[in-house]
C-alpha cells in the first residue's frame, strides 16, 4: 500500500451533526494548511448532559485545555502545555497529550510534536523539555515514545510532512540513545538520573541526582550504582522502533522497516530476559553492580504500555501485580508504588511518584489495557477517576489511591483535564478506530439525559442519545441500535454490527433492537469479545 493511500485510510473525527450545530459547545478554529500538510478542518465534538455538575466539570476541562494552549518562543505554533505549575512541554508527556487532544484541536497536537523536532540538536538529541525561557537537555525524560504518537497522528490526519519529519528525527534520536545510553553494551537503555524517567521524588531513585552533570544528558554522575539498566526507558526505545518500522513501511523503505523490526525484537527480548523477575512478576532496574533495585513501581505499567510482553506473561503480571488489590489495583488505580511495597511513601507529598496515583499514568492506561483485552477493568479505572474529578471540581496532578482525594496544588493540570474528556468519550461515547465505529453504551440508571455527537471525515454523522435508562445509537439520524445494557458495540462506518465487547464490571444480558425492529438477546462477560452474526 502506498504511503498516501495508507495515511488517508483512517477517518478523522470531525464536526457534529447539522441538527445539533445550534447547540454546539465546542467550536474550534480550522487548522491552517501549508505546503505538504493535510488541509483538514479541526474536529468538532458535542457532549451534552442534564447532569449539571458533570456538564460543568466537562466544560471546565475543555476550558482548562484551551487556556493551556500557549505560544513558546522556540516554536511559532501554539502548543498544549502541561499546565498547573508546569509552564512548558515535556518529552515524557506532551506528544501523547497532544495526540489525545487531537480529538479537539489536531493542529495543536501537531505542534506538540514538531516543537521537539525543530529543537533537536545536530547530534540527534531531542529536548527533554521546552519552557518559555529555555530548552532543556539535562535528562532524556521519555515515557510514551514520540515516534509512536507522531505515527498515530500522521495516520489520523494524512499529514505526510509530519510523517517525513518524524521519521527522520526519530531515526536520529534512536541513534543518539544507542551512542550515549548504552555504555554497558547490553543493548538496553540506561538511566543516569531521576528525571530521565520523570519520577520526581520516587524511592526508586533514592540517593540519585535529579539531572545529569552540567545539564548534559550524555554525562553520568559518578554515583554508586549508575548507570542503571531501566525497563521503562528500554520499553520506550522498543515502542519507538516498532513505530519506526511502521513509518518506514509507509514510506516505502522496506529494508529499513525490516531492520527496525529486528532491532525492536532485540531490545524487547533483552528487557524480558534481563530486567524481569519471575518470582515477583515485576520489572526492576539493574544497577551498575548487576543488582536488582527491587521496588515495585509503575515501571511495570510503562513496560506494558509498549506491549513488550506477550499475552501469557501479561496475564501473570496482571494477576499478581496490576489487578492485585494489595499491590496496584487500589480503589483509585494506579498508585506509583505498589501499596504493599515497603517503599510506598506515607503521607503523600505533592509531586510524588512515591505512591500517589498520577493523572499521567491514568491517561496512558488505555494504550495497554485495551491492547491486552481488559476494557471492563479500564472502564472501572476511568469511572473512579471521573467520579473523583467531578467531586474535586478542579484538575490536579495526583490523588491518594485509597481515598480518591487530590493533593492540594495549583489547578489547571492538562493531563487531568485530558483524562476527563477522553474518559467521558471512552465510557459512554463514540470513537472511531481504523475503519470501525466504537459505540460505548453505558445507560444511566436515572432520569439523566445525555448526547454524544460527531461527524466522520466522510461526512457521516454519528450520535448516541441517552434517556430513560436507555441508549439509542444513530447514523445520519437513522437508528442503528437501541438498548438498556452496558456494552461496547463495534460497527462498520455504515453501521453494520461486527462484534460486542463486555465493558461492564459483571456479566450482562444485552437486549437490543435494530433499526428494523428486530430484538436480539445475548449475554456477555467482562472483557469478553463476541462476533455478532447478522440476523437471518
């Protein structure tokens, strides 16, 4: 498949239905076009609910994000900053946050990538952060691979200029990491300081300097135990190489694609073989003396975030750590240190990766929980976070994993506001994934009314209406399905039913009526997927 054909294959969420336009709450500007850039109007989405407190929280989230779109001197187009006390963009999160925000403002999502590429050094180093007054190179501070988010955004928007720039920049970045962050010759990625992984105030990095000497990420502090082999940094490299293989394929570079796949497999195998402890079902750092740093932290979920392990190993890790109520499956998941790890920090201070449940971790959860087939468990996590944010009424960085209370801090934190908007649509709205529509139907057991509306790139309008504890899904105003059950239904862009996914916390009996009036019934378990056979 040629590059342009491949990039334009995936539809982009766009404006809501004409009939809803007069009630439209989220009106954004059109993205400017330039040479080599896809000229696509920005998506406009509609969410309305009769629940006044929820509607106010959602509107505040959208306003918070809009207020955090700022211009930085180092790049001409506005970017979505981290917000709260963080006045810039960080490599750890800004590209992924931009990708999530692309549902509303794709040109801002583009800028959240291009700003890093434009400021890349001649030797290949990508900045760790860009603030209004400076650009930082004192650590690598990477989590979600910028190659992966750039590739996803290029697919969504058909932006061949972004694809070209991202591929060239990320190839150079990978070469820089090989040159300066594999000093022990293991093929893994090494951590030199606390801020390399963005784990501020984490016991994982106790006694280790925050940044590299003289603000130079090529230099390792002369501290016992450094450099470390890091599972999460290595997983980020792995995820970046997987994305580079896909980009190379789209660019018609078959030999390069094959090489990236081989390189990705090499580091993936090394992560599992050298940094995983089967007795604990956990990934740990390995220090310079080849000793495990045995603190169970969100490093585990970061490795899962890049799909490093196969399904069998995932299920072991998930049962023993992630979905274990004594470890990471807290009332408000996921704590940054396992609840039953002696290193868990109590009481919880601000900006602490020593135990608090972080909005960044929650925002990243869909990247791996969907991949490994845990949509019902993801729904539980999202509901817990959404309910906590509605109670709080503000968007803050972290909360107590037991009580769901947020740590007092400056409000306006973009990852939390993004999580609220994203989780609202993932729980009860419509999403487009490749050539399918995902109808997340979750009727409320009350008199509350709500509606979700969007229009696809091809002009098709899609809507879910909630009323009287039932949901009605429509395409171009024509009913596709009506049901009172909690379930995810996957359809073609034309509305033909493909499969059902169990997203409720318990077994559900789904009774639904089609547009022809036919009634069907089936039962579905949490996290189960069923192929839907057309009615005869």
